[in-house]
């Protein structure tokens, strides 16, 4: 199924932010079937439970991709599936979302801890703040944040907190190195959640992998720059298909 791409969304904002990208991709290649799948709705903070749920639900032998948190889960699932995954695409997705001693290009621990505490206190207010953070760095951040917020589904606090805990626990470096299929990792130069410097760190980790940085773009570049992101993905898929 090299003509099927599964896309996983980021934390908290639902599947709507990926619709424009899916439409743009389909417009570039009528044979590519793009399927947006929701994240697991689990209370468990164990990443393996989330991966088990996705592995049972998502089609085999397809490309796996995702935005931010969704990209991290896609990377782990790609490594788990091995040859049963055609390839991997990550969008504004870091190998570690939260800073580690050997991975400094990520969100500071104190910032993440404060964000999680805010979510535990008022999940809906936190989602509004999150939409603003996703839009920071965009050409028109307020309009982009409103667009993200308007499409955000009602969410329960427990799965949101579990998702944050999984996000903080994930370290996809081993998975990225273990997966032998084609990989494309696109990051945003003005991202307020995943530092642009992560592109260089990923390139050091994966020197033979395609890694791109879209300058002056926000974390929500899947919405803001959907056609540009789609063109990069399409070019990569075409290049891989010609090999």
C-alpha cells in the first residue's frame, strides 16, 4: 500500500488541523490515499498502551506520519512494524519533546511541568493557550490560533493528561535509528514548541535521512503552510518511488 498514508494529529487539537494538508496532498497526487486517524483516547500514561491501540487499529503496509505528538507515535510504530511500514513522515515533531541531558533541543522541563499543571487545573483554558503557542511565529498568529481553537473538539481531562505524560516519556531516538525504511522529517523555523535547532540534532542522529526546515513557520505549519508542506512530502514520496 505505498499509495496509502496514515496521518496522526498532535496533542489536544483533534484531527481538524491535518485536513488542509490531506486535501493538498490529494490534489498533488490523485492516487495517494491520505487517511487521518485520531489519537488513542486512553487514561493510561504508558506509551506501549498507546502504541498497542494504534497498532491494532491502523492498516498495515502503509506510510505512517504525524504532526508533533502524532509524529513521535508514528516513529515508534514504524520501528515496531519494520518492513510492514512503507515509510515514515514526521511534521514539527521532536525526538524528545522535553529536554534531556543528552537532548537539549527541546522544551524545558519547568515549562512542560507548568503546562501540565495548568491542564490539570483548567483543561479548556490550557487548550486555548496551546492553540496560541502552536500559532506563535506564524504570519498572522491570532487568526491561526482562532482557526485552531474553533475546530478543537471537547476533550476529557484524563486522556489529555495521559497524553501529556506519554509525550514527556517518549524518546524516539532508538526507534528512528532502528527503522530502515525511508524517512522525512520536516520542522518549522519559528516553532514555539519544538526548537528549530532540533533539525540539526536530528541530522546528527540520522545523517542519511531527509530532514527539512521550513523557515519563518509556526508549529502549526500543517495548517499555515499546508500547500508548502504537502509539496515537500509529495516531492519526497516521488523521489523514493523512483529509487
